């Protein structure tokens, strides 16, 4: 709980809106930008670019550029990024099995609000 603990930075990264979705999309293997954007759905090109750069900086994703015409760029999980799949799968499983309860609780709370 120490505000200076380095784990806070890591928790911010894996707890943001897009990181878990990008990591899950890349578990099938390397993807090009457009395929990754389609797999994630709802993400703008700018936000996808920013998030990929941050994930690359953090060592979770690698970027490979192929000297072709046109240039081909692929993104893939690094071994460190792949090690995040187990925890994210567990969270996704929990979310899928409890989503209905949470939505029902939200509706009940909102209905009781003045």
C-alpha cells in the first residue's frame, strides 16, 4: 500500500482500459496493427498506437518491422507479456461469471437512489 511502491505503476498499466484487451488479442500470436484494432474493437488508432508504445516500453509487447513494400509491422507478446495471460484469464473468467450479478446490483442501487 506504500505510495512509492513500484507495483503501483504496474497495476496502473494492467488496470487501464485497453491493456488487458490488447494482451488478450495478442495471445493468438503476432498481429498487424489493423488486425489488432479489429480484434480489440472500439479503440481509436491514436489510443492503440499510444498503448502499444507503452506496452513495448514496459517490455510486454514487441514490435517487428519487415522491410517490404508496403512496410509490414507486427506486434507480439514478449515472454513477460505472455506471463500476464494467466492472471488476465482468471479476471476475465470472474468478470464473465459475475457480470449479471454486478449489473443487477447496479440496477437495484440506481433504482433506490433518490
